[in-house]
C-alpha cells in the first residue's frame, strides 16, 4: 500500500515537472513568460493542404514572388539565401489541438526546393518553409529558436458549414507596415474554404512517409532568422542554419476542394499591400481558384531535433561572434572607450599598428590612438530569455564583438563556455562594424554579410 502511494506521488511529481515549461494560458495576451520548449515535438491537429506543381504554383520561368518571404526576413540576404529550384511545393493550414506550447493555428508556405553549395562544387537541394504565421507568441518564439522556422503572428478567423466544410481568413501582424507587429492587419493576407468530397464520408490513411517511398526528400533546411522588434517578444533570432525532419500522418484523410478566391483581401485595390506583398486573385501566381486538397483529421505531427547544417560543408571553420555591451581599452598613454568611436564598418581593431600607411598587410587601427593592449574584463549583461533589442548602429555599446574562428562542432562548446563565464577576458579580434544581421540567439551573429552559415 505504501509502495503504491509512493509511486502515485512520483507520477504526480513527474506530471507537474512536465508541465512546468508549458504555458497555462497560451495566448498573446497572457502575462506568462515565454519559455524554451526543446525539440523534438509531437503535436495533434487537423491539416488542410494543397500542392504547388510546375505551372500550377511552381513557376516555369522566373523566380518567386516577393510575398514568398516575410517582410522582416527579406531585409537580410542570409535569411533568404539559396537558389530557388521549384519542383514541388505545398501550402498548409493547420489547427493544432495539442502541442508543447498549447493549441494554436498555423499557415505555412513551402514554395519548393532550394539549392545550396555542396562539397566539391556540387549542389544540395532541400525544401524550406519560407513564410509562416501562427496564432500565439509561445510557438512563434520556440519555432524560430528550435528550427529557424520564420514564424510571425497572425489572427485566424474560422467558420464552419453544415456540410462539413471549413473556411479561414488570416490577418498577419506584419503586413500593415508596423515594425513592432503589434496587431492584425485590417484585411486578410490569405483566405480559403475547404469542401470535402462526398461530405467527408470516404476517409483513408495518409502519411508523409509516402514521399520518401516516392524519392522525395522532405527534410527542411532553414537558414538563420533575424531578430525582430515585435511587442510580444516572439521574433527571436538565430545564428546557424538548421535541418529538421517533419512528419505528418492521419487515419482520417479526406479528399476535397479548396477555394482560394482572395476577393476583399489585402492589396486588392492597388495590387500590393503596405509592405509590398503582391495581390493575386488566387493568392499565389499560377494557382487556380479551385484546387484539389486534403484534410487530415486527428493527425499526428512531428518535428525532429534540429541538426546544425552548414551550407558550405567544405569549410574547415566559421567566424563566430560573441558580442559585448561595453568595453574599455586602457593604453599606455591614454584611456578610451571603443563604443564612442564611430568606426568605419570594415575597420578591424587588432594586432600591432601598421608599419606605414601603405602597408595593407596589417589591419587598420584607431587613428591617433595607441594600440589596444590585453583586454580588461568587460561588463556584460546576462542573456535574456527572448531578446527584444533592435540591432544597434555603429559605435553603440552592443556593437562590440569578439570573433573566434571555430569549427562548427566547437562553436556550441565555446558559446556555452562564454555564457557560463561571461567575465573571462578574451584577447581576440574586435570588430568595430555594426551588427549586420541583428541580435541573434543571445549575443551572437555572423559578421560578414556575404557569408551564410
């Protein structure tokens, strides 16, 4: 009897521990802090999907429309890098009833395959979620941090009909021109209606495992996402590319039609919305007003643990920046604060002074200032759970970063060491350039705009 009581207490405790990291009221208005819910994830819900095929959503000539990427991400070359190949894509609307961060709705666009440089001059192709909206901040932040899924917030309005059909209108927070993404747009960015064939009587099993049998690789490769300024703290940034294997399966899959008429949608009058997204009568170029689609009820959705993915596998090491909020150099003749120096974006402060003004083999230095000696202990603010600071400009305190040339395997170890001992002085390269890619992760970013990891 005592053993049974003891075991029941253990079960109760484990259940309590399991729910600590999950939000109780998972809405944008909830005061509960956003907490990290690590991968892998297993979710439940209903999926509505339709394919993009060559000539029908996949362009035969030309590239993607502007609306393929969110307004924030398309400001950064790293976030939209890759050569668009097309081949096969998909658009899905999902109503999650269970997840590690509570129920939520989602719209995602997979426009097709993208090519990346591989070893020996080869090219690797993978699909990517290029644009995605979710209905609450907890999944937005975790989706960005876990897998680089570029989630932004939106309001989802659902209606049902007596024949088993469903309709939805989606109002994003980032399409009205508000950089703080504080509220939904006045008109829908996307709308659709699903009507089941035979009133949904015929239901069959379906799984994304079928794609593998057909030779289609569904592994997502997601570039790093930039830090945003939204008022909810949901648009976290990251610093490395990740790959993730998604999975979807349901024993209750129904064939139906999806009406994509965007009448009354955002940008209908002018052809563009406030942030430059094109208006198409059927949402996406090449799509018909009525399309064949699937509804997967009681579906199980999985997202694997992310794998740090290097799109330049033949590189032995990668620059990795650890940024400090403030740093003071104490020279033999004077003391000066580097944050107050409005440096040229390409100026590097390191090493000994050049032997002459014509000696280009040496890095540049502060004009009329002694070379910096060994660094003193900087004052570093502790990392936040979901950073919300906008990217600083040249010369601001947060633009001081230390660069380490490390292999991908050693980067995470160095990052953990720096976080555990933030006051340990380091004598490495100090770059005076502004943050090009925004604050990502905690205080890390890549420092060359032309390089993408």
